[in-house]
C-alpha cells in the first residue's frame, strides 16, 4: 500500500524535529534542502536516510541518484513507494 503524502510529511516533521510545522504547510514540490523549501542541511540528510530505512525499510543504494531523489518531498515519496 502506498504511503500518503500527509503521512510521509508527518514522519518528516517528527523525525527531523521540524517543530511549528504541519503537513499542510509542506508543499509536495518544495525542495528538501536550501532556503526555498524545508531548509534541511547535510546533517538532516543523514537523519533522513536513517528515517527512511527505519520507517519504510528502503535503502538508497545509488549515490548518483541522491540529487534527484532528494530534490523534493514528492520525488522522495515516489522513490520510497516504488522501492518498498
């Protein structure tokens, strides 16, 4: 069963301690990193990989795909749903 966007956003909020955010405030197309989106940094990226492995059993094996996979909430969720 596919993970819903709101369910995934809540996992992000809880796992990365994004206090003062709700799933409704996160746009599916928002970048995960940088000033325009969630504003995550390199430490958050490590946390995020661990959260994905723990919550969904999905490992991101190919570092060449990182930029594409982690470009937005939507791309990351799509990758998880396709690989779980």
